[in-house]
């Protein structure tokens, strides 16, 4: 039996694991690994900051508390999207 009224289709992102090497995301039935070497913004982030992620438009990941935005294309094909990380200048040094 099927319903004639369909529910709202939503895309969710799940943090499936966090280790000392990086974190795993589960999105649209696919798993992604973000290593801290390639995505250093997450290395010292709190759990609350990491888990506060939104999937926008089905392809855009946004961590508002970390001010981090990633496209799924860049995670799937990192060689096409080189990331350049610059640490914040430390005051007084």
C-alpha cells in the first residue's frame, strides 16, 4: 500500500565516527572520510562544533560554528580543489 501524500524529502548528514585521524560523514547513502591532514579545521574543534553541520542544496556542507563550507565535489575529487590552509596569526609573537 502506498500513500498518495508524500512527505518532505530532506537530505541529512550524519557524523558516523570521529578518530584521532579524522572524521567520517554519511551523506545520501555514501560515506566520506575527512582527514585532519587535509581538513585541519576539524582537528581541534569541539564535538558540538563538528556535529553542528548542515547539508544545503544537497551538495554544500556548512559548519556555522567553525565557519567551514565544503562542496561534496571537493571531497570526492580533492585533486581538483586544492585547499590552502592558513593558521590565524598569533598575537604578540
